[in-house]
C-alpha cells in the first residue's frame, strides 16, 4: 500500500487593500528616515562636542596624545 499526496483545500482570501499597504510602507519609510536622521545628529553632536576646547577634532587630538605618550 503506497501513500498518496493529498492536496490541502484551497481557501479563498479577500484581496488585501492596496491603500493599507501604501500607508504601511509610508510609515515604515518615515520611521527609517527619522531613525537615520537621529543617528546622524547624534554622531555629529558627539564629533562636535568631543574636544577639550582646543579646536582640534577628536581624532587629531587623540593622535597627538598617543604620539606624545610614545615619545
């Protein structure tokens, strides 16, 4: 006796509304853009305010400190 594949019954679904999909995409896109803007603003704020007031950007100041500690 061999087993035969029995296909499950096909269930009809209503077509999903296109305007719901459009608004879901718009909300998701807006959330991603707002998140990206916040990350860029936080990184810029950190770069601008990471100095000790000498006017040097953080990376330059750290390189000079490293060079002076090695020498």
